[in-house]
């Protein structure tokens, strides 16, 4: 499996033609690791709650997922400060990355 494609500015991963915001690169490594561990634990809780049909536990687990993603910078206010819009979860073709992505798919742009 190849690593996910990253936009040239490092803000997003491209998965099946859609942008997904990356974690804030300025987070200290130990903080990032702790938050990723919290995120993974919360995702496991989501799975357990779904299998058990426990709506209350599911809401709580999804809340923990959201909190971890916000703390990582994957959701919430953008972690960059240059005024560029947040294009998280949008199709690449409808964003400012459309030309880059099209050129990349045609083999005319270097893979970052």
C-alpha cells in the first residue's frame, strides 16, 4: 500500500479524490502521539458501541473522536494562519488544488 497523497502545501491528504485535513505539523511529537492514541481508543469505542447497539455510548465515543481530531488540528479552526480557506472534506476538483491534482493525474506534476 502506498502512502497517501499530500497536497504541495502539506495541509491535506487526498483520499479517493477528496481532501482531508492533516494534523497540525507544529504539534510536539509526544503530544501528537498521545492524541493519536486517544483518537484510536475512541474509534475502538465507537465500534464497540455500534456492535452493542448502545446509542449513549456511541454518542460519547463519537464526541471523543471529534475532540481528538480538533486537538490534532484535523477539525475545527485551521492550523495555518495565511488566510487560505479550509477545504477539508471537499472534492479536490472543486478546490484551489484542482489544477495541481489534474496535472498530477496526467503525470505532468511532480508527486510531493
